[in-house]
């Protein structure tokens, strides 16, 4: 009997094109509205924002139904719900154990995290546009006669900046914890606890704008009404953003790169 020996069969994938980044972003977008939790969350963002605007429309006096006020109203529900969307973009991979499939199809975890971040920004832009359209409609239908008189570019920039910061904060906690309940609880509880500590301890009052994110973001909300923001306030916002968003985001990114997929 003779045996034939040779090289084992191998699969050469050197010539296989890489997955385009736009396709990865599209997949991450579909992961949100293709799941029950994602659809409920998207629906909640739209319905709650519309409900609050409607309540304000009927409860407020005609002179108060300005575009600025409607945008300010929209910032509250979206500021609470959009970060949860960012959290789910990350943690659903690990809670539903689909991360293994994702990283098998795209081995570069950095590209996957970047795609998730881009998808979150897309949803943030869509929510931003929807809020502006809803505010404009409400102002036109039954708003004040001069409802658009004080509208400035600053209003749109500050509103989008708030949404961007909260979205990135949700992404950061999702990356850092890789667990949906833990990330959501941390996002809501930790900043509140920080604000309580800084408000109760008088010795920390001067440090609050530099260390407490809620305190540093207050000028952004005041900017909706046309109030100017000083250079020091921008520096305080930058410092707290570094502490509460950028550093957790980077640490979470590193954790995803090193995490064992099960």
C-alpha cells in the first residue's frame, strides 16, 4: 500500500477585500431597529419628545411658545434616552452573545467600536433634526408672533453639543462595563451622586464646575436663551468632559480590545 503525503490544504484569504467601514456602520444601525429593545427605545424617544412638546404647547401661554422654548423642552427627554441608545449599541453584543459573530466577521475590534460610535452619531443627528422640525412646527402652528426672532446659530450648536456629549457618555459606560443594567445604572446614578456631593459639601463648591459634569453643562442650557458662555466655562466643560466621557471611553475601548469573547 502506498501513501501520498503533501501539504495540508489551506484557505488563502489574502486577496479577500476588507469589509467597508460604511457597511459596518449600516450593520450597527440595523442592530438597533432590528431588535425589540431598540425599536421600543426609538419609539419612546419620538413619542416622549412629542408628548412633552404637546403638553408644553397647551399649557404655556402663547407668548412662551417660542422656538427656543420648544428646543429646550426637547433637550430633556432626549438627554435621558439617547445615551441608553448608545449603551445598547455596545452592551447588546455581549448580553446576547453575538460579539463572537461580530468579531469573527470583522476581526478588527477597533473598527467595530468606531462603527458603533458612528452609528450612535447618526441616530444623534436624526434625533437633532427631528427635534428641530417638531419645534418649528409647534412654533408655526400656534406659537408666539415673534417665536423665531431670537433664534441664533448658537442655539443649534449648543443643542447638538449636549446630545453629542450625552451619547458619547452612554457609549463610554457601555464600553467600560459591557453590561446593560450596570451601564444604565452607572450613567444615571453616578452623575446624580456627584452633583449631590458637590452641592452638600460647601468646601467643594468652587471645584464643582471643574469636576461635576452637570454643573459644567449648565451654561449650555442657559445658552438656549441667548446667554453668553465665557472662556472659563468652556474650559470647565472641557475638563469635566475629559473626566466623565473621554477617559471612560478610552478605557472602555481598551477593555473591548482585551475582553474575552464568550
